[in-house]
């Protein structure tokens, strides 16, 4: 069972680098992926593709401003319309920026952790930083209180060693980037898919059935909550739609390794481009094949909801 422990990488002083396996303590999010490493759906994935950041859906004025800003930046020919092509280009640019930013963040953190400046990082160099990231803050004493969780440490070390492609006991710059951002490497995606299969595959046949995916993982909904039944129903509806529309490409009721790989690959534009088509279908009121700012503002709920049409809180976990 995976433990969602990808902690916040806080550089000493005022500098904070938001890395993939380093967003916030006990965070399971992985940017640019529609599902979290702990199996939860990423409720912000579609927003991230279009806006490149999370929307504050509670502030209608800010939401309107975000949509206006996105529209102006995406309307490259300044004709007052957004075409599917312009939206797709926007998505590609956002994906590329996420990729480039992840590499810059990895490089900056590498330099901080590489204590002896030999261009390699050993586990012994990284472990103190990891333990500091997982220290609990004692508000009464104003101090960080070290905590020992052997399971967390062992899981992180396992991920560290799994990223050691050359098996020399240390990570070079490329391996370090894979360690922090496995979603941007082929082997990292293979590991992610295998981890997801291990979470969902109840009968160990290496395939996730629709039933296994829809039922989710025990504990994903708090059964003590008075609204449990309602929450469970909503969660299952989300998962049903996600499985049918985004994962099960051949509609046979099973999610194969290949289907899951394509589903989680942040550099696979299929999901994002499908989202563009869905937006056009629902927001293009006059059916002229392009969107005006007014059309988007009138249907701001498409963009304000946690996922434009399905889901997205896209992508940091215990990678």
C-alpha cells in the first residue's frame, strides 16, 4: 500500500521550491496527471491544462479575471475568438512549461542536496533533508519536532533506489529528476502504472476492472461523515465517468497496462485535446466553431468546477 508522503521541499530561508514529490507534507498530488499516486482522482487536471494554475472557484470576481486573462493570452491573433487550435496550443504550452519548470526545480534542489559537490547524490545526503521535511512543527514550542516513521523512510528509500538506473548507489542529475518527477520518464510512468494496479487490482490479474476502479480504495471517503452515503454516490459517479470516458479506450470494461499508461502520461495530449472538444461542444452557443469571451464567461461553471467535465487535482504524490 502506497503512503502519500511526498513532502514539501522547503529550501532554507525564504526560498521554497515546489517539486513534484514535494508539494506539501502528506500530499499525494502529481501535476499533469489525471489521477493521484494514491489512487484518488485529480480534481484539478482540466483546469491545470487550460489555466496552468488552480482556480479559486469561491471568488467569482477572481474567476472572471482568470478567464479573461486566459482568453487574452490564448487569443494569439487578437480577433476576439478562441479556436480549438488556439486552445490546443495553449495546452501544449502549459504542458511544456510544467516540464521545464520541473527540470529547473530539480536542478536547484540537486545543488542544495549535493553536499560534497561531486555531481551525484547518495541516499545519505538526501535522508537528512527528507527527515526535516517530515518533521512535525510544535506550535507551543515554536520548534520542529523530529518524528520517526520507519515505514515512510523505507518507502522513500525504495523510491530513491528505484530511480538509480545505473545501480551505482547514487543518483546523477537525470536520475534525480526521475526520482522527483517520475511522471516525465518512461520508466517512471511504468512504475506509476504498476503502483496503481497494485492499489486497485483486487484479484491480482494485472488488470483493473471497471468495478475495481469505481469502488475505489477503502478509506477514500470518511464513513463517519453523516453525508457518507451521498459522498460515496458522488465519488462512484465521478469514477464511473472517468473510467468510461478517459481510461477504457476500447470499452471492454477493463483497464489494461497500456490504457493506464496512456491515461497517466502527462505528455500524451489525447486527454487534453478531448477536453478542448468537450469545451467547444458545451460552450460554443452559436455553434460557429469558436468561442467568444462572453460564451466562456456565461459558462464559467465549466471551468470553475473541480474538473471541467470530469476531474483534476492533477499530479503530486509519493513519487
